[in-house]
């Protein structure tokens, strides 16, 4: 899965999941209850790889999202 991440403001961004194969496309069509953990993994991976390696997922803003393909998430940078 590839990701397109657009930072909206500090601590808030949009993540668009871009499927690379049939398995990825199928994941996006799964019922939310069955795919939620795997999708959250992809959202967290996108934050770490595209924004900051210490970015941590805080919450998903469903009202501003087109779940699961495009989501608006809150995150924070964890200082070590």
C-alpha cells in the first residue's frame, strides 16, 4: 500500500491509501469491523514514513473522512 499524506495543521493530517495490488484493493472494501486493525496499521505506517518517524496515531476524525480510502487523523510527535 502506498500513501499520500497532506498535513493540514500541526497534529492533524489527511492520509489517502493508494492500493498497489488486488489484496490492497480488497482490504479497502472489507467491512470496517474486520479490517480496522490492518487499516490502522497502514495509517500509523503512513504517519511514521511520511511525516515523522516518532509520529503516533491519536484519533480518527470520521466526520471529515471518506473512510477507509481517505481519512483525517490527529497525531502527535513522541519525544524520546
